[in-house]
């Protein structure tokens, strides 16, 4: 990102938010030298404007990941005690890989580190419930955690479902699938939760479906860049329900300067979860089905005019529209996506709760692999012995060298970055009216093209 672009963004932001306290979140004036000025996705999503209405206060997001470090400056006071399913030293508030802390920062960082180095999450008023899950080595060794991937993810989902968290963020995935995952997700939905999961980062490679993103009832999230086009790494398929920013991401992280660059569907998933937290905070009486329906109905759909595509699903999340012009939230007891049917996946033994009938939406449902399919693991070794989430990961993570040498806790090699041109200053497409189907814009359109040429891998304007 060039210094000129940073300067323009900084001046624009400084003039817009100088000295303003937004719903309890103090936003400092930004300049070309601030971390906040480089968080382009917050500008694109009109974060400061949204924070006047909702910051996510009162909503807890469960982060199923490598743990979350509560001592990170921008996360102090945001992280609750959680649950640890890992054999690593420490507990859920000990992050053995750094990935979980970064996801938490993208969701709920408060900028407390200061006017220059502070970063913000999209829902800075939300709280984080860390649920630490095992890694590749633990899963593989004989004397470690005996659970396979679907089993320990299922346990973590059930724990989150029984907690006070309303949103469950899963920025990881693997090709292994089992009925345990189906049942755990069904249980979470019966408990009035929303489950978001990354679809994966092998879009330019194998592009095999990953779970739990492809599990019925889970909202699968892909990644787009600043130009609103789906990124090359973001996986395609019927499991993609929504997309969110996931390129050239800048946010708080562990180690060194505590600021990192990254990219991937992990980051996009965190922003989708944060979007749900913003909506639920404003409408605490809504059910999970209603929050998701509004999130879908206000998404910026494909410019091709299709209802959804395998590249971007129903479109890019637009919480600002969902907060200002949500339309009707629809039935409280009908799940709005077509892939989940009541009774298709049983709740926990002895539990009487069950998700209700699906909507009448006839969009194609994501296909599910049979139980015990490919044994590809969700974790891989990369770099100098560092464990990095694979498949549905946040892509490469690199500490930033900002005015002083920054050495991350563990160096991770940076994958090739994509270039993203600054978008024109267009407004988002007109929000949908009550009764519209997910992703449908008034008059049958799906938002004005941006850029103007047709491309099914692109959303309507933001």
C-alpha cells in the first residue's frame, strides 16, 4: 500500500471522526502514520458511522481457535474465561499460534494501544469467549489428544452453544466430516446461536469442500478484496453463503509491534461474525434466524443479477445497511438458508431443542461429503516449525516493521499478496424491502456494478 494512499485515507478519516465518541468507543483522529488509517475495510464498511448506532455491546462471540491472548493492548478487558480442549501449556487465554488472538482483534479490538498503533475490530463493544482447540501435532501423536478433527470441533461447538455466546466464529476447517459435526451444529442452532466458518484458502488449488463451513446450518464465508472481487485463494462452491473483506488486512496480533498484515477467509469470517454481533446488539430480541436473514437480505449481491453464485454466495456483508434499513426480519423460527432442514441433524442426546423448518428458498444446497472422507488435516507445519491454520486459514500472517524492528513470536512466511486498487466512492446498493429473498435487491437487481463490467466473481457496490 503506497504512502500516498495511506495519506489520503488518513486525511479523509481525520476530517470525519476527529474528537468523536461513538457509542462508547473513542476513535482518535487518523493520519498516514496510524494503524487505523490502513484498516481500509473499516472505512469501506463505514465503521465509524455504524458505531454511532451499535458497537456490538452486550453480544459475546465465541472464537474456536488457538486461544486468545487477553493481554494484547487492544484486547484488554475484551476476553472472557473460556474452555481449553488443547494439550498445550496454559489455557484458553494462552494462544499457542497467534491465529485466535488475531481473529479476536478483527472482531473486538478497541484501539486502546493508542492513537498511532491502536487497531479496531468491527464490533469493538463485543466480548470474546475463547475456545482453544488442538493442533496438528496434538491430533497426530499417540500420547496427546485422542480426538480426531470432527470430534474436537464438535465438542467445542457444543460448549459454545451452551455458553452465553450468541455468535460462534470458526476460522479454520478440514476435509474430514462426520455426523458429529452435523449434530453439533444442529444443537447450536437449537440454542439460538449463529455459526460462521471460513470456506478455505485453496480456491486456486484443490478447492475441496472444508468443514464445518460445508456443514448444513453453518454460514460459509469467503473473502473479497478492496475492489469487491473474490480473492484467488477464496474457495468456491455451494457452501459459500457470504463474503467479507479478506485481503490486505491490518490488525492487532501477538509479538513484536503487535500489528500484522494477513489475508484469507479466516479474516473474512471474523468480520462476518462481527457484523452479526452489531445487528444482534441493536436488536437483542431477534432470534438467530432473524439476524441471519437480515444479514443475507442486505448483502451486496452478484452484479450478474443472479440470486447467488458459488464465488460470493448471496454477496458481501453490509452491516451498515442491516442497521439502518434492515427491512423485515421475517419469521423467528425459520432458518433462512436452504441447506439446513429441521430434524436432518439430531440435537444432543436427551436434548429436546431442535431447529425449526427451513425457509422455502429453493437455492441449491451445499453438498456434503460422506462421513469419514479424506483424512486431510486442518493444520500444517509451515515456516520455522510454526503451526499455521490451513485450508480455511487467515492466509499468511506477517508482523509489520513500523518505525521500529518488529519480531513476531514466531515468523511465518508471507504468501504472495494480491493487489487491490482503491475503490471509487460509490454508495452501497439500495437495501431490500420486506419479503425479499436472501441477496435480492429491489426490482430484481443485485446492486450497481463496481467496476461496471459484469463479473460473477464480484459483488455489487458497497
